[in-house]
């Protein structure tokens, strides 16, 4: 009987989902990558999130992250049907253009500039949650010789 009670106690804790998991000490929602070898990480739902620019499944969406204390914003926007996978930068679907961007201070980098490239690979894409990987070469919009290599990109975000 003690074994049965223990099993049900563990099961009910698991059913609580991410209520107790998504904290600053143990974040489960994040956008993380290397920018020219330096780690960028925005975590928890307040600093890394998914938003739709139209109706879910019918419009474009953004995965946005920011580290406001360091004046950094990293995001990618796209259009993909729910369940889609790898989407290359520059793909146009229903007039939405897939792009990966990075803003730091007054600098603006984009994968769509000449010499830029990249992709977002969605492992999960639902109305309220997405996760996957990404890579890119981002080019400064005002200085095409200034580039950032984005590697080891991973994201796990939900709508807020």
C-alpha cells in the first residue's frame, strides 16, 4: 500500500507541469546560441517567448528574446504550417519572409543582408509552444563587412 501511495504522489507532482520548473534557477523556456563564440542566453517566459502576428496556423510568428540589462534582442520570424520543420532564411510563404535578426545597442544585424544566411529547424511548432534549433550568418545592415556567426542555436519557448 505504501508503494501505491508513493506512486500516486509522484504522478500528481508530474501533472503540475511546469508550474514549479520555470524559475530563474531552473528555467525551461529559453533562447540560446553562440554569437561569434560568445554565449547568448535569454531564459524564462519573460525574456524568451513565442508570439503570433496573425491567427495561429494561418499567419506569421516571432520567437523573441531579450536581455534588457545588456541592451540585446535576438529574434527570428517566419511562417510555417503547424508541424513544419527546417525553414531557410529568405523563404517567403504567404508574404511572410523568414528572417533571423540581432539588435545590440544601436547595431542591427540580419540574415537577409548580402552575405547573410541561416535556417530555423522546428522540432515542435504548436499554437502555444515551439522548440528547435537554428544557425545563421548575420550581417550588420550599415556595414556589410561586420558579420556575426550564430552557432549552436537552441530554443524552447511558449506564448505569453
